[in-house]
C-alpha cells in the first residue's frame, strides 16, 4: 500500500523553523497500530492521518498521533493539516472531525486559523505550589511568579509563569512526576509572550510550537480581561533554534472566553509516498 504524505513546518513562514508535522492522505485502511508505527517512523511530535468522515457537517477526519499514542486535539497538527488539505483541495474553509469534536478551520494560502468554542477547563488557583514547579524546571523558587494551575481545551497543560527570559532559557524538565505537559511562559512586552513546552512523559523533551497549549493559555489570560476581543502573540521554540509565532484571539464575555481563535503559517517541506 502506498500513501501520499507531506511534511510541513508549522507556525512559521520559513522552512526549518516552527514545529515539523507529517500528514498522511487516504488513511481509511490504516488501523491504530499501523498509524502509531508510522508516527514513530516519522519521529515528529505529531503525525496526522486523513480519513473520510460520517460526522454531519465535517469534511475530513483527522487522527492525530504522537510517537506514544493518539491525541483528541492538537493545535499545530490542525493548522498544518488545514494548510495541506486546503492546498490539495483548493478549499478556504473546512471542518475537521477530531476526537475532541468538530473544529472549524479557514485557509488563506499558507496561513490557517482554527476556532475553539468548547469550554476551557481551568483548575483552581494555587493548584501546584511554586516551589514544586521550580523543582520540576530546575530554577529557583523566586523565579516562578505564581503557583501553577492546569488548563485544558481537550489536552491539559500545567501553566507556569516565570519572572524573566533568562529564567525561561534555563528551564529543564528533569523531574515532572505525574505531570505530562508543562507550559512555561514569560511576559515579553505588550501583548507578547515567550513560551516553552515540555512533555518528557510523552516522549517529547521539548516542543517548538504548541497550538493547543497556546489556546489553553489564552483561556487563562482571558480571565483578567474585560468583555470584548483581545489578541496576543506567543513566541515559542526560540531556545531550540526553531522559532515559531502563534497568534491567539479570545472573545471574552462575563470574564470567560466564548471562543478562542489560533492563527499561524505553515510551509510544505517534503512530499512523497510511504510504503506500507
């Protein structure tokens, strides 16, 4: 069996930056074990398999696999798949059928946006003490601004804010215990943030661009915003030499986000056939 594939660099407009992604077409005949094996073969943080869908209102089913298993939702695979499928079909609007639910995407050349309208799940303040966060990241306790809290829009992240870009650069996720995904952020100017994402328990030492984490973080930021629309830019992957740019917009009502939109670029790097 031969299947078309493409690899893209996502959340960047230049090859060899951002977060690599593999997209495999016409994957209806692939079972879960084969998709997992293919994801491990590519070795990227995620690989997307495009399948037909029977869900009303959806155009294509997107199965998202890491080297260790399937995810219900992820941001950079959604943006990258939107650019790949939009390019392939000449489409400017699509609805993806994902395990977490339908996701509407728009495509304009090499730029794609997706909108999340489901509820953002936010853990209580003070959920994880700052001292424990500092230990997980190998930095001093006074470099962590506040206690951490879990936030999820389908995939959960423990959010950690650090005081300086220097502290952010020195973070190493050496002992995260049962915390699967750590999203570490630092304020970098008006409407600008720098971020790093560590998921060693999932086989990802560090991720250069994490759209689902950016979505969750926007949900957390929205708690402190007045009603209306507010936007931020998140820069990730800088410390890895793979800089990425993620734009997020939240529509806030009564102190909660009604929806969150994520926008980013993606560039095709390779295309070919995978022989199974």
